[in-house]
């Protein structure tokens, strides 16, 4: 699901209620300021039909800088709502930053290690192992 600029999702709750798992991520509108982006992600976490927030900062290593977001505030909102956070093991993402995993763990936020779309010509299991390795430090 795409999290739109004001924090609503691109499908209505009637449809979301029928789905087993809903992963919400920002896929457009990366130029918002930190307060707007943080509010946008928190609104998605507060949606009762959202199970997980995906690629929390939107970064693509060596391609796109992360958007501005108060990740600690989003983690706190996920703790309050029971929303999971994706730990994207794709080598182009490695998002959520491993330095924030302790905070998520302390808050009781469930984190899901996910590969999403592995890079072309890669060995997905290698990328998955690379995603797990820093998590073990948490």
C-alpha cells in the first residue's frame, strides 16, 4: 500500500479489512519536511488495518537519500499500535538502519526481516543472510 501525502492509504479501509496482511510504505512525495513525513508514517501505523510499515526511510543506497523522518517517533507509534516494522535486507536498502534496532526492540516492536525484491543476478539467500547479520547485534 502506498502511504499518500496526508497519511491515508491508496485503498479504502473496506478493502484493507479483507486482506490478511497490509504493508504500507511511502512510494512518492519524498520532499516533505521531517514533521510532515513523520506524521504521514504515524498516521499509517495508526490505521487498524496496517500490519507493517515497509522501508521506513525510503533510502536506496548510492541512489537516493532517505527522506527526512523522525524514526524514533515512528517506532514509538508502532509500539503503541502493535504495528511491525520491516527490516529490508535488500542490499540497496538495509532499511531500518541497524542503529535503531535497539530502540525498536526496547519498545517491543516486532521487526520482520524481508528481502522484498532482490537485486538482479543476486543470490537471494546471500542478501537475506546479510540482512540478518546486523540484526544479531540488536
